[in-house]
């Protein structure tokens, strides 16, 4: 069984598996009951739809252990809703909210000993893929599918903790096909990988900020926000980028604190002229400050180039709710008992 120590969370994000998983199978588009048991490999027919036609998608949420020792899931209902929308858009069998949330809760409850103390957390990964053994099914959906819920104790997503990030500003190539940007299709991540690897490797950046046609969208794994003392500006939701649960939470906390929230198109000219704070939001990233952009080979600091006070205050506010240290006025957390 995984230790409740900081040892496992010093490992790279997502490389440590919690010992218990849940699995449910769909036949003719309908899911049977879930089994909860030890983490084990899948048995997959080599003709499986997902292997050939990328009918695979996932979610990512966290369970946090508070200072009081209690473990709370953060906005699991929103993640379940997004996964159901992803599954429908990808023509995969859609699990009921009840099945999916039940599996998430069961997996966290069965892995309670693997939930590390804050600021680390248990990352919960629902996974859905088409298993129909038919390599002639390029133009037909997979009626059979496997839904699994996995978990992993995680520490910081960005190595080095709280430090200002540098983003490569990509103004031509989109992260993925525009109509699938809003969902967590596995293929979206494969499509963004080449550019991200180049940004991280030879260019020394942390992530790529995709702004095809000069219109800012998001990075490979987080939403993007511009912040100032009195307001937040972020791209308005559309099909081209993921509708982040953390984005929604940060905007709500900002409104609660009296900041104006502007959800509207953000273009590269505005971004390059911004002299205040910028940040990435995501389940893995929480709210991480952006210090600089690499644009046309030139490194441009944003504001002071440091992680700013608005970013830090909202990050702390969000984490306090997640850990049960601040009042959960929006009903975002649910306690998981062993
Ligand atoms: C492409 C992309 N954008 C944004 C996000 C942030 O979404 P959330 O806040 O729901 O984790 C993620 C992470 O899930 C992501 O993969």
C-alpha cells in the first residue's frame, strides 16, 4: 500500500499508482456495474477501436487531505459532467453520472491511505476507451467500452514549486482541431505534444500558449488568465479550448472578492501590452504565475516577471476551500469517508 508520506509525491506527477482502481464495461452502449479491486493491467484485443481510431478520453480531478485529516473531493460533479460531454462528442458509450461519481468516490475511499497531506493531493483519473474488436470500424462507433477510475498521489505539477513560468507563444498552430478543444480527448494531447516538447527542450519554456490566428486560447494542460488588482481577463468559453473547472472556480472566487471578470476574446496584441499579472489555471497547475513569454524568439517578461500578489491570493483562497480551511460557500467539496 502507498505510504502517506512525501516520498511518493516527490516523484514526477502521475508516475505513482494508488493501489485500488474501479472498472466498468459497456456492452451495446450500456454500462454494467463497477468492480473495485487492485490495480491491474487491462486485457485488450489488438483490434480494439481505441488503439486504431483514438476513441479514448479521460478526466482529471483531485481529492485533498485537509489540516483536519479529512479527505475532500473537489468539484467531482463538474468533472463527471465534462467527461459525459466528452464521451458523447466522441461517440463513445456515455456513463451515467451516478456510475461515474460512484466509482470516483469508491476509488478515493479505497485509497484513503494513499492521499498525501497538503499541498500534495490524490489525483483521480477517470479513463474511457472503445474496445470493439473491429479494425473496419473507422466510420462506426465502438459499442463496447471500458471505463476505469485510477488514482495517483501527486505533488507539484511544475517542477520547482511556486516559480514564474515561461510560455512559448504560438500564434499559428492550434493545439487541436477547434471543435474538439473543449473536451479531454486523448488525441488532443498527442497533437499538442510535438510543439510542447520543442518548447520545453530546445527553447527552455515550461508550456506552449496556443493563440492561433492571434487569438489566445490555452496551454497544453491549463487555461490562461490575465490578472490585475481589480479585474481578471480571460478568453470567453468556446469549443476551441477546455472549459476548466479551476478556471470557473478562480473566476468565482475573484467575483466573490469584488474583482471584475471579463470573459471575452483576448488577442496577442493585448497580451503583449499587458503589464500586470498572468497565470495558468488547472487541476494539476492550481493557479501558477506566468513570468514571461517567448515570442518570435524574444523573451518578454509579463509585469514584474514574478508570481504576482493577485495570483498568490487567489491560489491560496482556492487551496483553502479545497482543504476545508475556508468556508465552502459554493458547495464545491464533498467529504470522502473510508
Ligand atoms: C488542455 C487543458 N486546458 C485546461 C485544463 C484545466 O482544466 P481543469 O481546471 O478542469 O483541470 C486542462 C486540465 O485538465 C487541460 O488539459
